[in-house]
C-alpha cells in the first residue's frame, strides 16, 4: 500500500471527525500526520 494513501485516509478521517477545526489546526494535523507517515515508512520499509 502506498504511504500517501495512508496519509490521505488519516487526513480525511481528521476532517470528517473534527469539522469544526480551524484551517490552522487542519494544516498542523496534516503536517503531524505526514511526519508520522515518514516514521511508518522508515520502520515498515514501504
């Protein structure tokens, strides 16, 4: 599975789970999730 797809699913889940979040929070969470995916990529050898 492509690491981008994992990140995209998590961002979509965040946006639907917290629709009242500010745009700044959306950007911060997207960056955090991207960093999390980098860690996943390192340990899972995608």
